[in-house]
C-alpha cells in the first residue's frame, strides 16, 4: 500500500501480535487497546487498514467487533466460561489440515498460500499486496491468470545492488541483469511441474521490446543478436517483459507471467524461515564469496545463504552451469523447509516470511492483485514435490569462441526439452486417470502385430505444431524401425485427437503402430487405405492437437528425457560437489 495508508500499526512487528495462550496452547491475536478490531469474524485476524477517513486526513477506527475465542486443543481442559455468561459448546473435532501438504516453488507464493488457508485471511493478504511492486509488460505475457490451464511463470533473480550489504555483488550502476532465470511450467492437471534454468551466459537473440515508462509513454528498446541472455534485463532499459520475449524467442515457450527478486530476497527469506539446510561433499573456503562451510550438512541464512548461491569457485568446474546445479539444490531445500511443520505451525515465521517475500517481489500487473496471487499459490500447492523437476537448458560451448566464455543451446537435445514443456509433458512418472473404452473399441488393440519394418504409413499434420509430421517421421524411421513411412504434408482439416485410419487387412500393422505411438482404441479408425507415393496401399496417421512431440507416446504418463540431460526433483536431498 502507499505511504499515506501506513499508520502507527507499522511500528509493530505483525508477528509480535500473536501470543501463545498457556491455557489453550493456541496462538491468539492480541492488539493494543488503540488498534482497530477486525470487521471479519474468525480467529487470527490482523488489524484492518481500511478504516474510514476522518476530518483533517486522520483515520477514524471502524466499529469494533469482538474476535471469537480460539478453539481449544485436544487433550486440554475446556476454559471456564466468563462469569455471568453461558459457556460455549465444545468445538467439533477439526478435520486434519491440508496445510502440511503445501509446497510452493517460490517464497512469495508459499507464504501467500499458507496465510490464505490458515492464518491471516483476506485483510492481511490485502496488506501484503501493498508490498508488491508491479510492472506492465504489455503483450509480452497474459492479461489474466487462468486457473484451469497450464501456466508458465518466469522467475528472475537480478544482480542489482539494492539494500545494505550488497555493494560487493552484481554490476555497479547496473539496472540489474537476469543473473538467475528459471522458467516454471505447471501442468494443466497440476500433477507435475518443471523448473527449467536458463544459463545467463547462453547466446540468444533479443527481439525489439516495447517498455512502459514512468510517465505512461511507450519506448521501444531495439533488439540485439548473438548476445548473452542476462542482458535481456536491465541493459539499455530493458524490463522483465523483454526477458519474457527473449525466452519465447529462444525456446518457443510462452511465459505467461513473471516474478522477480533481488539479492535481498535470498537474505530475508532464508532468515524468515530460520535458515535452510544445505549439503556439500567437501569443505568450502571461498575468499571471493567469503563462503565457509564444513563438509556435510549446514544450516545457512542471510548473507551466508546469498554467498552460497553466488559462489562459482567452490563447486564443479567453477562455472555458471555448476552454480545452477547448486541453486537448484538450494531451492529444493528451501521448499522442503517452507513446507515443514516447523514453518507451517509458526505464525511468527509465516508472517515474517510473507512480509519478507512480498517486499522483495516484483510481478507483472496481471498478477499483482492479492486475489490472483492467492489463486496462483493455491494452484501451485496441488503439485506433489516428487513431481517437481529441476532441469537446465542443454547447452554446448560456443563454437565461435576460442576462449570459452559463453554457451549455445545443444540442438540435438534442447529442442526436445522445449517441446515437452510446450506440450505439457511431465519429466517424471505421474498417475493418469484414463476413461474406460467400450469393449468393441478397446478390442481394436487386441491381436497380432506386424513387425515394425512391415508397417506402411503416411503422416499428416492435422493440428500439431509446425514441422511435427517430419519430426515424427524421423523418429519412426530412425528409432522405431518403421522404415516404410513418409511425410504427406498437412491434413485438409485440424483434429483435436490424433487418429490412425486403416483398411481391415492392415489391422496387424495398425496394432503395431498403435503400440509404438501409444494410441488408444478410439484413435484407431477402421476404414480404407490410400495409395502412397510408390503406388502401394498405406495407412494414414493424422497428428492432432494432442500430439506431444516426436517419440512421446500419446498415452504416456511422462516423456523421455534426452540422454545426458541431468534432472533432479524437489523431494530429494542432494549434496553440492
């Protein structure tokens, strides 16, 4: 909220307003006598800031309303009723909270989720909204958040020098480059998520970028070719919208929203949760980052946590790619810490975490409202930790350089990773609910199957991304052994579902191809064969909008991660080497 809306309540730490009642074992909100009372019933409400405006600009307190008493904990004796009043009936047994299952990928959204579902409620979240800074990115992202769709959030950590103690980090005088960038994809069914790290030294083309100035006017920052990815932010006045456009240009994946934080976020978030556990294979003593850690596990926070994430000379080959691995391990640990009972059951930690996260956070205007931030948080909490995958864009050394300083995408591996994310394919095994097919339809899959070399099929693109027919043809011929196949171009009309049409005497071939592609019985369409380019009868495979990528089965619970691409999941503890 703006400066005019801040009153004396800001002088009090919100966490200090929650006091443990020794009789009930519950935390209770204790406001000073002069503080306004919440107009919304329910326990654990903070002081509202929407008091009416009085004469002379002074705020008049809203009519007071008594806060209902706290529920007593199991195993404790009921409180004695106040003399002269009838006692309340014992509270019903509460259902087991789902709070402990909450797991967010960013500190800000984790705090929003917990507060929205268990502590502060709407009024406190409204206060948090006032902490958040927003940026108008125009059409670089989505105009709204859609709860029923897959979504991509670009998480950016800048190297801007802001706040006390940060003089030794980042580029002096810089607006802040994209020092750490992670594209977070959350699946449509919320069964999985992928966090793709983008190396800051990866060579990309940055497109022209319209930016909104402070006075509301628009300025177009000219694009650049063959430059480091991190210059997509800060350089020449580029904002986060420019970084979003660059990600779309480099990967083909459209970021819908962004969340950005600076060095202070790491220090304040880790301190708010009481520190984060990290593990190193060997003792660390880095004079450049001033990081000192013994071998094994350590608890770090504040300045030490920032040094852990910034060091490049203590792990692996002392390069940015090894630093990314350490960052991913740290984020997994931070997520586990924020979802632990120590954090979720402590109002003090939750409120400090929420305050710290929102004050360090900048987001696009479309998600800057408290209701939207809460919606994102609630959608994110549905993803199981074991199905949150950390990946890095597959890269190779820049062949144009004699002295290795930058990298470029590995063209034999990166396109498949991008394609899987764009098509909402998980990198981990997830359970998938399938509708039962009618017996007659399912029977199409039963019976003998031809050898792959005997399958004759032509491939049409009927709604899949451009070039999909050729990519699938390459897969069938080089990896699946279906050598009698050909690309027949585009279908006359688009289809939602991939189909395979075949003549009765081609049923054996159809079953083999269905097995290779993961087709359901309903995708198999008994009909007529057509003549291929050699004048021979052939089946017709039409790729629909459900096509997930070359070599990815349509009934697959996950896609095949390219060989040599390292991945990790949020539920596993790893040690930095």
